[in-house]
C-alpha cells in the first residue's frame, strides 16, 4: 500500500525514448496508477528532457531537494535504463532520499550500488574493445572511414540516412518537450521569448544541450506540425 508524499521524476530522451518504451504521458500514467492504488499523494513532478549531449541532471537534483524538504519518496516510472547511467545512480545514492521504481519496486540501495559497478565495468569494456578493434585494423593495414573506396558508397548512404535520422530525432524531441511548453502556456506565458526563459529557469535544455531562445521554441512548434 502506497502511503505518504511522493515526488515523481520522469525522463524523456531524443535518442532513447523509443527503446525505453515509455514517453512522458506513459510515465505519468504509470506513476499515477501506482499512487492511486493506495493513499499516496503526489506533491511534485519533475521532467528531465535529456539529449545525447546532456551531462547534468538539474531536474533530478530539484526533485531530490523537494523530497528532502517534504520528507517525500522519489517515484520513478522506469528504472531499468536509468540504472545503467552512472551519473543518475551516484546522484541518487548521495542524496539519501528514499525512492521507489514502479517497474521494479524491489530495487533498493544495494541494487543501485551493484548497478553502478556494472555500468562502470560495461563502459570500460566497451572502450577497451573499441580501441583493440581499431588497433587491429590499423595493424592489418585496413583503411578506415571515407579513405576506404570499398566503403565510400555505403558511407555516403549512411550519411544521408543520418540526416534523415536527425530530422526524426528533432521531431521526437519536439513531442517530448511540448507538454512542458503547454504547462508554461497555461500559466499565462505565451510569447516565444517568455517560454524560452521559463524553460531555462526550469533547467530544461534544448535539443543541442544548450539554452532556449525564442527561435528554438518556434522550431519546436514547426517540427510538431511537420
């Protein structure tokens, strides 16, 4: 039975949302269903719009601060992919805040510690394998990149596909951030520059991992309509 105060932390990503299978509205529904199963009260919600270049987790830190202030439990809709992120794990462990992962309620501090060790080991091994493969190719005299005529046609095709993928990612990012923009507009902030300032104040980063401007907000609406 869920009791007490809860602060929800959601995460959507331009590159990983499709793999995780849970968009922003889905995560809200999952947490809502979990809390409705008891007497838990949702006292705050924080959404991290994370691009591939993003290194910080400002919304997570704000969520943890509210948990400490209101003696609330941090509610996470889906832990499995977040548990592979060393920065997320270390931030949560250092906070000493109680948490519950709706998709994995048995997860505890010990689980996160083991997940952190595995995540660091996995990252190290991937780096070692990549370096070893490149060194072996160089030793055998294989040409890499566009200098290899046998691969040039394939690489040109991959480059064209990459451009299409960039456009798809931009549309996905727009769909992820639009609910936050709509919340800002409901608060009475309607100009592009005003919305940009509100997004920056909330710690939400743009698709390129930087600040918001009126033009970048306008681009969100353009991609949403495309």
